[in-house]
C-alpha cells in the first residue's frame, strides 16, 4: 500500500475574508483622508461626508462581491490597494477643488467628475470579471488587439477627432467628452505582445552571434523590435507624447526578454532606445525643452515652472508634510493631474509619498507573483505585461516630478484626475484578478473517475 500524498490534506484558500478586512482598512484611509481635507481647509467635516463615504463604500463592496462570486480564488491584495490609492486621489483632488473655490470663487467639479469616472471604472471592472471567465480566450484576438491598438494610436491624429492639449496630440473629442485612446491601446498592446510572443517564442529565442558572453539575436529576428521602435518614434514625432513612447517600447522590450530569456534583446533594445532618444533630442524642440528643464530648472521659466513649483512644494512638506488641507498645492500647475504626487508630497511629506510608492510596488509585486504561478504561457506574459505597465508608468511619472528623469507627462494611476486612465486601470486590475483566479484554482482531482471515464470503460467492454 502506497504512502498517502502530502498534498492530499492541502486545501486551497480563497482568502476573500482577508480581502474584505484589507478593503475596510483601505476605505478607512480614503474616507479619513476626505474628512481630514474638510477639517484642514474649512475646520469642519464636509457636508457631503455621508453621501461620499456611502458611495465609495458601495463601489468597493460591489467590487468585492463580484470578485467573491466570479473570481473566488483571485489575489486578495490587489483590490484593497487599488481602493486605497483611488481614495487618496479623490481626497487630494477634492482638496484642490476647495483651494480653487477659495481663490476664484468658482466651484470646480474635478472630485465629483473623478468619482463618476471611478463608478464607470468599477462597472467595467465587474463586466470584465463577469464576461471573461477564462483569460486564455483573449489569445484568439491577438492580431485583432494589435490592429485595435494601432487604430487607437492613430485616432488622435485625425483632423476631426483629434485635439492638442498642453502640446500633446493624444486626445479625441466625442461630443462634450475628451478621451485618451492611448490608455486603452496599452491594454490591447499587452494582449497582442503576449499572443505574438507565445507563437514566435522559439524563433526569437534562437541565439545568433556571441559577444562578451552574451548571445545576441539573429539579424533575421530583429523585425519585431525594429517595428515597435518605429511605432514608438511615431508616437513621439506625430503626437509629441514622450511618456507613451517610452512606455510602449519599454513594455515590449521587457515582455520580449521575459518570453525568450535572452539578455541580448535587452542590449539591442537599450541601444535602439539610446539612438531614438538622441535623434529625438536633436530633431524635436519639445524634447529639447524637456531635457533643458530637467538639467537647468533654475531660474524657472515657462518650461521648468512646473518642476520648480513641485520641488518647492515637496521641500516645504518635508518628512511628515504640512497636513491635509494645510499646504498650498494650487501653486503647482496641474497639481490635480500630472503633478498630484508633488501635491501629496507637500501635504503628506516624504513619508506619505514613500507609502504611496509602496502601494504601487505591491500592485507590481502581486502582478508578477500572478505571472509566476500562472500555468499557461499566454497568461504569464499578460500578467507580466500588465504589471510592467504599472511599474514603468509610476517610475516615469514620479521620476519626472522628482527630477530624477526628464518630465514626460503621464498620469499617476488611480490618483491623477482623468477618466481615460482611471477606467483603463480598473480594467487592468480586473484582468490581473482573472488571471490570478485561474492560476490559484485547485487542480481537478484526477483520481476520481468521471462520467466520461465510465462511458469509455463501457465502450471498451
């Protein structure tokens, strides 16, 4: 008689109770920050406190119920972290609304609009989890996703739909609404890259010449990376969007390296990136302006005013910040969108900014953990791509605000004002939860005979 398997007593835990507990803590952070803003600015709790807290709680609990029913084995940390970031962003946008109201005597509705966009994001979050029961079905739409991404990237260049805002042509107007197609395009690109790399991994992993201990790819296999390099340069040239250009090319390069496990691709990609950056600096005045503002921000001019004001604000915040409602974030241009991290640094200090970075790090870590435990190659690459999207975007945004790298103009996920980014990022979290649910589900018990097995035995007899 054989010894019992050590896995026989193993029980897969769904961890929905842990998710609910963490979600309550996240709601306490978001609602508490909103109340602290009212106390700091007006000396009293906001009049709409109950309605705001009730609506935010209803949205988060609705997400939890959808996950509990349709993705019971999903990662228990992602949703609470996202809820905390979204709640902090709403509180800071409301704080900036109050400051603008005091100065201009005109009521801004950024916070209300952001809450509406969050509601739409939660609806899309639920739709993805309910309708997409198996992420592997997306592999059938590999080339469709690639075509959709190209269409979305070209749409802002059309003379009727496209519009230029703050020097970048990345928006389209649909009636009274403005939309940024690039936020949806990055999701389509992840699906396209994953499906393409799964099909062509073996060819792309073949080694060519070896130099300095590194196996470089063959010349005939350079087509995909050159094509993506040209697409990224096209985004830089025609849309003047340095941030999206860096994001798209970096995303493809990391996914290519993960799929092939060949460091030679990193060398080739890094070389192409350096060439593209140098050519872009020489050829385009807006790139030169960004680099000049990065190297020589003082004395501040029109190009470096944002950076300088953000640095002053963060310096005034110091280690623990001035307190919510006690700073003056309106001195920083676009503090509700591109520079919301600088506003957070002023009122929450270095400690608050580090806590926010840790929350983003948790999203990336849980996404990469999902990729590690996923059982299929397509899911591994999709989870890796989505996690890398967050990592690159947060690095580019916070690096630009803190003057670590030149300013690029991307939004801070879940915190910056903007419906396109917020809705797309909620959909990304839903995809990560779907993949993690599939990866963490218990394997079927093959020791028990099924109806098909019994039928086969009868037919054999």
